[in-house]
């Protein structure tokens, strides 16, 4: 039995999220079907993060076991030859027997892409959220990002039905960038709650519209805050699971990616 790790990129619009669920095609199920066929025995795949329906991934990492040892490049090519539309394995490597894609991950990075132009290129429509109008000041919204950094209780940034027992997470870096009409939120943290990045975007939108001050973000960390006064949950189309950090060099030198 040999354990492998693979970095996956996928178009989340074609799948109902990462995790296997009844009667709906998920990324995890699609990958497990291919590996089971190659292995000639059921293969369970563990992902580093559970992306929701419609959320994309540039660098999802998964781990799995194969009965026989494969050459890394051969397994990568076999996997890609059989994966369905919208999923690609970018790189693949052998890992230690106790490696776990989820529990060994130290940091996760997400990026949310936002388009603010009066018109939009059709090619980017599936992968950005288009906000029309000129009443936004995203420079002011960027000032609020520093209040999100550090360790906080993010209960008010989570879908109500999915708040965990321990909602405390540490955000290492939260930055809002802009280049022309394209705006993107880049956020690196120890972990994320359900819909967390999309809810953060909704709250930054309120600040950009002038309806809240940047310091208002701090009140969302207080217990008992009325969430009806917070922002909307942004749609999944602009969100990418961008990178998983394991605190070590996981990939071989020949397995570099863009």
C-alpha cells in the first residue's frame, strides 16, 4: 500500500461541491471513481478542504492509498486521462504513510474575484462576481481587512446551520487588491468556516458602499451580534480555494506548477 498526494484544480460550477453526497455529482466522487478503476479496488480520497457547491479550486490537495506502487508521472497521466470535464490533477507525489491532506494542512488560502466594470469579458463571467455601479469605494473597504487578521471568533461569518463547537480561527493575512476593474480578496488562515469568505465579502461590500465604517468589522466578533445588520453572502462563482500550505516541501522539484 502506497500513499499519494495530488493537487487538483476544478471548475466548481460543474459540481455540487467537494464532498460526496447522495444523488449529486461531487468532485470527490469523480476522483474516487477514477482511482478505484485504476486501483481495481475501492479508493477513499481525503481532501484538504470541503469546498461548497459552485466554489472553484486552483490548488485543492487530496491524499489516497493505492494497492500497488505507481510511478508518479504515470499515475498523474492516468488520472488526467480519465477524469471528467472540469477537473485536472496538476501534480502528484508519493508521501509518507501517515500523511493526511486535511489534518496535516497548516494554512489554507482563498481568493475571491470581483469584477466592477460597466461591461465584462464573457470569458471571465463563470469565475468572477460582477458588481455593477459606481457607488463603491473599495479603498475604504480594504482598510477593514486588517481588523480581520489575527485570532477571532468567526461565528458571525458562518452559515447559521453550520457553526462548529469551536468557531475560533486565525487569519494570517487578509488583503484586498485592485487592478483596473478587477478586485480580489486574498485571505490566508488556519482554517475557514462554512461560507466564511463569501460572508466576509458581503461585509466588505457594506463598507465599500459607505453604509458601515471599517472599524465596524470588530463588532462582528462580539457574542450576540444581530446578524441581520451584517452583509449578504456573496455567490460562489468568484471564490477559489487557492493554495494549501503544509509547512514543508510536499512536491518534488519536477512537480512545479504555475
